[in-house]
C-alpha cells in the first residue's frame, strides 16, 4: 500500500496507536513518547496529523521498544495489507475459461462451469463416459482428465502387461486376472504352480519363490583375524 493510499484510507487511525503506546509505557505526552522511541518530536506530531505514515522503520522501532507484535500494531492502526495473490483480470479469466473448454473438448467432454476464479478453485466438467466430476483448472490445463477413465485404461492394460511379464520368464498364467490385489495362479517352468499378487509381479518384479531360494548366495570373504600374530615361513610366530 502506497503512502498516499495509506493516509487516505478510511480505517487508518494513527491516534489510536499513539494513545495505546503512551498508556502502555506509562507516559504523559507525545514528546515523552518521542523520547522513549528515540525519535524527533515532530515525527509523532506528523503521524498524528496524518502527514507522515507509520512506515517500516517506525514499526520496527515500536516493536523493539514495546514488544508489541507487528500484527497487533497493524490492528491498532486498523489497516490491512492488500491481497493480490488470487486476483485475475477479467480478460485473463475469460482466456483461462476458453482454454479449459478446449481441453475438455479434446477429451470429448465439456466444461460446465462458466465462472473461473483461479487455478486452484475446482470447476465442474462432464465426461462422456462417467458423467460430471470436479477438478482443479491447473490439473486440466496440465493434460489430466476424468480419474475413472484413467483407472479403466490402466485396468484394461493390466492383463496384457501381466501376461507379457510371465511369458518373458517362461511361465504360464493359469487363472483369470481380476485386479491387482486378487491372487492369480502362475506356473513356473521349473517348480510348478504358486499363487501371487499381480501387483507384486509387475510392479515389484518378483517371481517364483522357489527359484529365488535355489539361487546360490555369494560367499562372504573371511576377514583376517587382527589379533593373531603373523607366522613366518618356518612356522614360528614372529616376536
């Protein structure tokens, strides 16, 4: 907030702040407050008469001398910082809404909401398969769409990926695929059938447990005994 705007603000009340400081410090006049804050007497007078605003330097001096928090000082002044974080000009909001409509059309869907606020406020969209759903504009603009459509696509590819994974290891899928968390019967070409979760096979790369147990484990190298004395070629321990 600029100095001119602050001085003309309808809720700006420096008198309340000055009177509170005088009462808190047990003083009797503006001149005594000036001495306590180590300021020139005209500064307090100009603040009270709305000629000089309470700037960052004066706020810091008040905080150091009185221990009052910056938030409470602003409350005493009855001023609030202007929030521009979520502000979007009308032209920009219209452009974002147009882009969201195009993104929805690219997925054969529609954008139902006709008011755009910002990228984090959810809007309503309609999927041609699963109906209406909510989504944040930033997700749609990034290329995402209906979650149910994504889940259906992953479920449709899962049986093929599972069959391919088993075939690469010379195995055979013996039972139908239901979902990633339902056991299937898999046959290993060496050790026969066993049950496994499709998610463990494809995502975690596991295979036949008997094949894993039958693999030879690498031997650990024996660490030399540091307490034993070195022995020479004749067999006698060196002194």
